[in-house]
C-alpha cells in the first residue's frame, strides 16, 4: 500500500496567510505545507483540501482513479469545491467499516474530540491509521493489533501517540508520520528534532511512502542528558521528550522542603504541566531505579542529587572532604554512571550547567561547581544524546 501526502500542514496551511510570526516567516521551500490530505494507492482520498488536484500533479500522481473521498474534520460536507471527476466526499459513521472495490477496507475510529479517524487496511494486509487534528482514539483497550503506519498530529496531541503506544497499536517498527503541522514549533531542524525524540518524523508535501517499510523510523534515544542554566527551559524540554510515552516515572530529587513556599510553588508548576498518567517518586536513590525494568525515567535533577550526595559524604567540611569524603563522592558518582551505562530503561535526566557563570566566592561553592561539572561530563559520556538549552532553545551537543 502506497501513501502520498498531498499536504502535511494545519488546516490553514504553513505559513498561515498574513501571519507575521517567526515560524511562518521560516516556513519556506520544503518546510511550506498545504493542509493535510492523503492519497492511498491513488484510489482513496482522505480529506479534500484546496488545490488537491494540483498537489497530486506536482507529486506525479493523478486523482483520476480516486473511488472514494472521506472527510475526517468535524465539519459536515465538503471543505472545498469538488473537482470534476471526483466522487462526492462522505464520512463513515464511527465503528462502521467501508469496503472498496479496490480491496481496501476503511473503518471509522471514534475520537475523544469532534471528527473521525480512519483505519485503512490495504489489499496487501498492511494497516494505516489516520487521525484529524486535535483528535485521539477513544475507548482503545489493549491489546490492539499494531499499525504499520500512523499519521497524526504528534505536536498538538502527543498524548494520542502515548495512548496508541499503551495499547500496542504503535510499536517500535510503526512509522509515525506527523501531519497537521502548524506554527507552534519552528519548521526545519527544530520540528524534526522534537519529532525524532518522540519516534516520529515529518516529510515534505508530495512525498510517497510505502506502508510497512520501517527503515526510516527514527530510533528514540535511550539515554538523554538535558543541560541548561536557571530558567532556561531545560525541564520543559525534558518533559516534552517523554510526553508521547505512557507511564513515565518522574523522579524528583529535590524533596518537599517543608515550609519553603517558593519551592512548593515551583514543584506545583512542574506537576501541573505533567500528563496525568505519569507517576512521581521523590528520591535521590537512583541506582536501584536504573537497575529495575519499567517505564521511562525522567530525573529532575542531577544538580540536587549531587547536593544530597555531598551532604551525605560531608563534602562541605574541608577536613571531612580530605579524610575520605572526596573518595566517597567519586564512588557514588561512579555507581550512578555505571548504572546509567547498564540500564535497560529509557532515561531523560536534567542538570544545571554552571561552568559558564561567575566563580563562586566560597570554597564550598567552588567545590560544588567543580563536582557538578565532573558529574555532568561523566553522565553525558553514557548518553546517546546530550542537549544544552539556552533561552528555551535546545542545542544538540551529541546524537
């Protein structure tokens, strides 16, 4: 089964007409996208958009063989004037299946928002799932037979991808294609980087893909370190990397700090933006978690883990530091990095980058800065991907 993406953008396209934002200004050439429309084997058109016939011609395809046009968006009736020769667009009721003379079967998937999703099975048995913008499947229960390809709004509804993963509908070999791309994320390298972290990818308008070929499916980095200064956006970046995965274990190393209202406000802000399916544990005992099997870990952060470790070994006292404290801290760091090297879990860790700031005025402050630099370097050496976040912008240092 072949899929040609006549458009991959949001309903208004990208760039949006008359929009002055930076993302729209950068959406040029292959990063310019028409409203999403899919042509399956030249016989089935999912969503009729303005200029679909011209888009097909540019892609080397014709709409002359289309036998069925289906709408996914919540509005009723055709979105635009129907070109001559095309059948009138329709919609399959939720849960019903439509069989085409071409051998394709199309089942309507109920969503948690207005609109209709479509599960298409080709004559070769390959399975494709297409979801409209803002929609996620409703009522899915595991186990679900995996799809070879899923086409959906990854940026706008990462929880939809998480739900599909949870039920087994998306597996590591599923080709996840992001569509309905809007100006929420700068086009080009940034959107590709964010999608790859979710195991998804974007392709230019007019691309033809073979459903069932998974050679181009991006590998999700198993170990990632996210560095950044204060309020740089590093925690948001780390959380974003796992929002399309279910059952994430959030490891908070800072504790509750009873009585500190400012710290409580920080913790509350973090909790409110996490998906409801995530669990939280407050601990600095990371090694046992890394050795266990389980869902992905998000460790926030290594800076506070180091503070706790230095408290335990007496690193703030010069005499204790010289009398075995330094050696004890080295052992703790080595145990942590060894566990990271051997873990089978997906791990995203956050840490502060303090080496570019003012040299601390106290000996203990300089000791902490130096040890955090050493910890970051040792942890980064065990990671497939390392990022530095500056002013909310993630720079890839490795991977």
